[in-house]
C-alpha cells in the first residue's frame, strides 16, 4: 500500500488537464453489453475502477483493450452473466450490469453490494424499476438472481433520483418492447452522457437531463460507427479548483465542461475566490483570505455530494463559520474526524457539520476512508503547516488519475511513497519536489 506525503504552504500556479468522467465511463462501458460487436470509446480515465469494469466485462466474456485515446470492447458474445462478490465489493457500480444483462441475455446473477464507508446504499430502486419492466428477482446466498423473458415498457416512479438506479433502468428500457417513462429520474450530466452513448447505438431516448426520461424500446442496438468520447470529469475538475482555493495561487483546469461545474464555481466565488470561465477552461485564483459559506448537498443541479469533503477542507481555513448539510448519504463525514487531527474545528451532528475556520492547519498522519475523503485530506495537506501523510490512498486511485503528478505540476511539494517509508525517505522525496 502507498501513502501520499505533502509539505504544505506553497501556492499553486499553472494548468491541470481534466480526464474523462469516471461516473460516466462506468455505465458507458457496461452499456456496451447491450449492443453485440466491437465498441470504441475515447477519453477513458486511467483508473482502477475502469480496469475493474473492463475485467468484469472480460469475466462476462467480452474482451477489451484499454488505451486512453481509444479503448476497444468486444461484446459479440456473452458467455457468463455473473458479477461475483469479489468484484462488486470493490466497486459498487458493478451492479450496473443488471440492466444490460437482463435486457440482452435474459438472466443475471449479481452479488448484493452491501454497505460502504459513506452509507447503507441499498439498490431497491434499481430492482423496483427492472421488475416493472418484467424482470423477476430472487435473493440467495448474498446474490440477486434475475430473469426476464423479454422486457416490456412501463411507467416507473423512483422514490429518489438515484444515479446508478436511473442508469440501470434506462439501459434495460432501451431494449424493452414499447415505451418506458422514468419519473423522478436523476439529472446528472453523467446520465446525459450515458443517454447520448445509447442514442449513438440506436436507442430512442427523450428527456435526458430532465426528471422525466422517455425511452422507446428498439429490437436491437449496434455499435456506433465512430468512437464515443466520454464527458470530462466535473468532480476531478472541481477538486483541482478547490486545490487552488485552499493553497492559494492561480490554477486553470483545462479540457473541462464548465456548464457541469456551476454549483462548485458558485460556492468558490462565495468563498472569495476569483473564478474565470473561458470555453473549456476554468481558472480559480485566490490571493486574499477565504470567506465562510454554506453547503447543502442535493441531486444535480444542486451542490454535488462528491464535492462536499473537498469544500469542507476549504472551509477549515476560512475566516468564520461554515455549515454543511449532507442530504444524499447518511455517513459521509468520515473525513471530519481526520481533519480534526490536523487542527480543524468541526462539529458533526447527524447530517449537519459546523466548521469554525482556523488560521491554519497543521500537518499530521491521517487515514483516507473513501475516494472523495482522500482527496479532501490531500487538499488539506496543501494548506497545512509541516508535513501531512495521507495513508490508505488506494481509494484515490479509483477516481483520480495521477493526482500526485498533477499537483506537483502546479508547484505542490507532494510525493507518493510506500506506506512503510521512513521519515528519511519522506524528507528526501519532498526535497526533490522543492
Ligand atoms: N438509494 C436508495 N435505494 C436505491 C438507490 C439509492 O435508497 O435503490 C439511496 C442511496 O442510499 C443514497 C441516495 O439514494 O442515499 C442516492 O444514491 P445514488 O443511487 O444516487 O448513488 P449511486 O448511484 O450509488 C452515484 C455515484 C456516486 C455519487 C452518487 C450521488 C457512480 C458510479 N457513483 O452513486 O459517486 O456520490 O451517485 O451523486 O455514479 C464517487 O464518485 O465518489 C461516488 C460515490
């Protein structure tokens, strides 16, 4: 296992390029199962979650060749229809194979994901929607066994706008007989990207990006003649804008999609950062002190839960008291306890966290609990006095392509080392970055 070490206190200056969106790439890769043949997808991020998805597709019988500029996936044949526990427990998004496998293959066996560091995260809405389309499920030995003898269009009312739930039902409905309508659908940009990909395969979908999705089923889908380019990652881009906010300086995030970053940009402006938007580039400059702000996580287009931890890191050094309300996941404040170890003043009461800004944080050894919490701890290290060591950073590899190199590229003193590297090795690696 590796750790990241950061010597704080250096402002950041320069450009960071955005990768393709993890949470769009995952359903898009899985959606290739709906259309037999060879698919080409570009702008896939080089992440552990992507290699896990490609290996899951491989286990289903669909080989692939990963290349950032054009990945190939061959879904001509489905040999197995199972997502086993050892895959699903590492990556919950594996449950996305349910919809495509039922629609194309009529059967699937998927391990129930169980809870995770940020909450219980049930999949009842996925199952409810697929059942409405005609699938039948039974639970045995921790697995969901699904069957379908041809899916039929239906009206589905989701209890909450679940992102992967909407994606699962959307994918299945593309091959159902007749029309399906998903009410209270998620509106995230990643849903729009998946819908665009499905449309490139021949699907008929209306309303992507709104809370009502209408899908007119078609008998078959086929691979698109041109490679499909995955949307830029708004959470990765937002995280690097926060890096500039917390460390100070001037960072431009390039090759991003500013329209997907509005909620984060608004919050950073409220915090006193100067944000400029130019085509596919967003710059965050911060010279003065940070002002306190209020974050209320909501489904898109509200403030994304995936940026809550990073903004909390920023709030830790703002001049005043900021408040956070986490409405999406019931347990997404694991980073707060670690930030306390760095001198932050945070009080968590259920879904509400109150952050009283301090003049500066102090470097400490901290433990990453999930992907976005890991990012928040690295950001805090950029602003802390002394050296911060972020342990268990394997979470980061799931969602950030080479974060260490990117932050170094804009002037951070940061390195990645083996978990057991001693003090001398830490100091030597940080000296190299000065
Ligand atoms: N929920 C249910 N029942 C369901 C589905 C969801 O009760 O059947 C609840 C969840 O427990 C949660 C809320 O509904 O409280 C919203 O969860 P949602 O289903 O929207 O989350 P998800 O689809 O599992 C995706 C992203 C997450 C992101 C959330 C919210 C992917 C692969 N994952 O998860 O991304 O936080 O939407 O925007 O798209 C991350 O990238 O770090 C990450 C966790």
